């Protein structure tokens, strides 16, 4: 199976609850250059972060986030909450980013229960 390609979305495309699915070993700026997407700088109630809102070829939406103060070569991956096929989707997104599941730094094994 060929990996999907990644394309840019805007923040308004994410009008649903999300959950932290995994942490990947990469640098968000390097990924943005490699896959030709933009990174936005935002601020939530807690801290500043850089974020890229993305989708796969089939329209599956996800975002990559790098919180200020976390190690430089880590990026958090977010999906919509309570997705039934999340592990399959994690494999697809990882493959599209050129990362194997064994390279993930962290995987949310309690994801399906995340509201």
C-alpha cells in the first residue's frame, strides 16, 4: 500500500473534540518543509504552540502540534476523539509522514476512551 499524501487545512476545519494520539520523533519545521505545509503559531489557555492542520488524500483530518518548552524533536499528533479505527489511521498518518509505528515516542493506548 502506498502512503497517502498530506495537504493543508485551516483551523476552522477542526470544529470537533480532539485527542492526543501519539508523539512522533520529528521536528515540525522540518516536516513542514518536506511536505510543503504551513505552520501557525497559536496560544491556548496554557501556553504557546506551533500547529499544522492537515488531511490525508481521503479527507481524514489531523493536526501536528509542537508546544513551546517540549523537546525540539518531538511533535504531538491529534485526531478527533473516540474514533473507532484510530490505530489504522495512526498507521496511515505515520506512513504518510515516513515514520514507522515502532518509531513513535508515545502512543495513547487509552485513546478510545478519551472524550
